[in-house]
């Protein structure tokens, strides 16, 4: 990765930065110093002046175009909040498929969501079902989390071919110091699982961003 690519990747983490750069209110050298360590992690040993130059050449016009696409998606999105969510993380082994079949017979497939990794399987469902998960997956549970809420963003179909929308939403939550316990995306629906104590603030942040996109 060259310096320009690294700078663009790093600056993309900050959702409003390009707007301020376009307004000319950002000190390029100060910004370069702020991201210098990150650039070195991406590229190895580089000179600060090279990072300053890359910041000055940052393609604001192209970035604004990409951002406008994201805002268009958000302007057509809706968000809702669900409380009383629980998460169970199961260690995968040869018995888990049979346990999942048992779970389906007990409660059906529409009452929970699955996120499968290489070594673990995460089940997101109503908190009241966690006791059943503990029974069925006894001895295989890595972790149980209670007291969670789900922020569900329903977007237009264009989100499927528009990069950066989910990253943008995750960024604005991170800027508010809201920890995302789990995140999942299915077609046009994106869910952020957060602690119940963060739920109202999280949905307020997302709703404000959607309202801002509509203006």
C-alpha cells in the first residue's frame, strides 16, 4: 500500500472530516501529524512531509461524491429499536448442527438470528430464550450476554451496491463512545446490538444522521 492509499484509508474512518477539509478549515500538517503513526503501520517508515503531501492531495471531490451516495441511502432509511435482546456464543463442533436442529424444533427459525464464524456461532434472540440456549448448548457456551438492545436500520435496495454505509453508521456510533456488542447485515437490514443503557442514545444518533441526510 502506498502513502496516498494509506492516507485515504485512514481518513475514511472519520465521517465528517472531508467536509471540513473541503471548507479549508483543517490544518493539513496538524492532520498529517495526527495520523502519522497509523500511516507508518500501513506503509512502514515514511517521512512526515510525505504524509502532509498526501493529505493535501486527498481527493475531496471524489470523496464528496461517495459521501453523497451514502447520504442518499440514509435519507431513504428507517430505524427502530428493540429491547430485551440476548446473545449466546457457542463453540463450534460436530454436535452443534444437531443442537441447532433441536433448537429449530423448539422455537422455529424466525425467532433468532445466527452469525457463524470459523470457531464460534453467535445466536441473537429475545433475552427470555437464553435459558433454553443454556439448556440445549450446555457445555458448549463461550459466553452469554443479557440486557441488550437492537438498533435496526432498514435501507433502500441501493445499499447492496453502495460501499461505506454500514461503516459510516458504525463510525458515528463509535464517535459517541457507544460500544457495538454485535453487528449483522441481511440484505437491506442492518442491526447494531448495544447495551440497553446505550440504546436511547444510539437510536438518537442514528435518527439524527438520517434526518441530516434528508435535509
